[in-house]
C-alpha cells in the first residue's frame, strides 16, 4: 500500500492557501467565503477519487466508498474550519490524510467489506460563534431547537442567517443526525510537545480532556479619565485584570494537566479617555479528570466573586458549555495499535488536552484518535508544523487502521 505524500502535501498547501491571512496563518470561519471554497475544494477531490459525495443539512461533507458487504460505515476525517491565524494542519490533516488513506486502500486492496466514509466536519473551533462542535453535534442530534437563532457573531449575524446565506435551512438541522455509524477514526496533530519530547512518532489517544467555557462580565462605572480620582473609581478593567491573573494562578496551583486561558477580552466603551465601565472576557479551562475540572471551575468562580466584592464591582459568570472528559473506545485503540505494529511503529498512549470532534461522535459510535508530533509543540498559530516523515507515517497507520476495521 503506497501513501502519496506529494499529493498529501499539495492538498495541505492548497487548503492552507484558502483563507490565508496577510500576516500569516489561515482563517476559515464557519459559513464564511473561505469556508465555502475549502469545502468545494475537498468535494472536488472526493469526486476525483470517485467517492459518492453528500452534503448534510449543516454543511458537513461526506465522501463514501461503498463496501462489498454493506453494513455500518467506518468514518475518518476532521474539521475544515480554523482558529484565527490558524495553522496548516489543525483539522486539515485529518481530512487530507483520511481521503489519502481511503484512496491508498482502494488502490491496494479494492473495495472494502464495510463502507468507508471521509468526513469534512463543517465546524469545530468556535471561531465565529461562541459555540463549537457544530458539525459533530448535528451528526449526533445534539443541537437544541432554536439554537441557531441564539448564537451571533461579532457583527451580530445569527448562525441561522449565516446558514441561509450558504443555502442551508436551519429548520432541517435534525436531518443531519446519523445513527448508522460504526466507527470514527481521526488523525490529528498533537498540538503539544509530549510526543516530540518523548521522541515518539505516533500517539494513541486514551482520553480527550474535559473542558468548560465561561463568559465573565465585570461591571463598574464609566467615568472621565481626567477628572475622576483613583480612589473614587469603579474601574471594570483593573478588576478584570486582577481576575485574569488569579485565574491563571488557580490552574498553576492545581498543576498539570490543569489549564485555564483567558483568550478573549472586550473593554467598554473602549475609549482612551474613559474609565472602563464594563469588561467581558472568556475562560477556557480543561482537565482530564471530571472532578478536577469541576473543582477548578468552582475555584475560579469563587476568586472572581471575592475580587468583585472587594472592589464594589458587579459580576456575572455564564457557562457557555461544559464538556466532560471522553475516553476513546478500546476496540479502536486496539485497531490503531495493531496497525502500528504492522509497520513496527512505536506508539505512546496519551491524553488529549485539545478538544476534538471524536469526543462528540463518541455518543453515537466507537471512536479513536491517532496523533502525530507537533514541532516545538506549537499549534493554533502559523508556526504549526509536523515533519513530512511523520505525516506519511500517521497517514499510513491511519490507512492500516481503517483496513483493520473495514476490510
Ligand atoms: O480548543 C480546542 O481544543 C480545539 O482546538 N478546538
Ligand atoms: Mn484547533
Ligand atoms: Mn482540531
């Protein structure tokens, strides 16, 4: 079986050019122009590979290779959207390697027993709307009624309007649900430095860490910057800054693998000569153990409340979502290990600190993930990179895993 690494790299480069940003990286927000061009490009590759292509009600793209024996499909793929100034591999690798693996399998062994499907998940990152896993949640039927009308992007466009602009009908979202999937296997970059530090080329994910997203609103009083004495201010930004520092401290004290990140912060009225009256910021916190995740959340809520009370500031903390840790299925881990041993590849079991579509699809089918190393542990930035030899090896072991499951 031959993995066409030149084709794989060319496709990665083509996708990376779609949504390229002037100061590096790519940005393909859900239902945006770059997102649409990228989905069309992958559909074109799928049709070139003579897969049957289907687009579901939320814009996920499915490429299917029929199996001689029918049955539930084995699926591989990943997400097409990116973070702002995203890297070349996050999501894209899983799509391109999944398609390349299916093509390599068909060339070497002909039609599989079970159908094989390559999945382009429409959205995973939560870059445009304050919700994420839109594509995989639609597949498992977990999008709440009316939810598309509730989420707005920074320009005030609802997710439902964005769908309509792409010719999708929000009332049809339930039609995207699938209950016929046997397994989902995703190749992804590790996005950290565990594999690189251990000098191991392939990771087999044991658990995807749990995570909580909070939105914190700190309310003070807007005042004139020139006439309001320091001791009479209710400065929302100074209060928020103390909270940001305390949140990072909470996670540091908890110790690895606990992490907490304030990635977005908005100041109002955001004017050089006005004391900030209100600040809204987000918290992304993660831990591999559910109890620890909940304790960390409670600790962060408590320190923000204490700091707000001490400073006479208002405080509101909304939970945007809470996702428990999700274990990978033993069958799929075994299939990945067996596939790796066919090539005498040394593997390493590890927890994924990053979230992935597999953690959502796990409610509907057996799931598993393979990781390849990230150079310098970097991701979610233009510096994201993985050695060619690791890309080839990851794709090869992915193909052999699909062979284990579908042939
Ligand atoms: O945030 C994450 O862990 C993933 O990259 N969406
Ligand atoms: Mn990501
Ligand atoms: Mn990803």
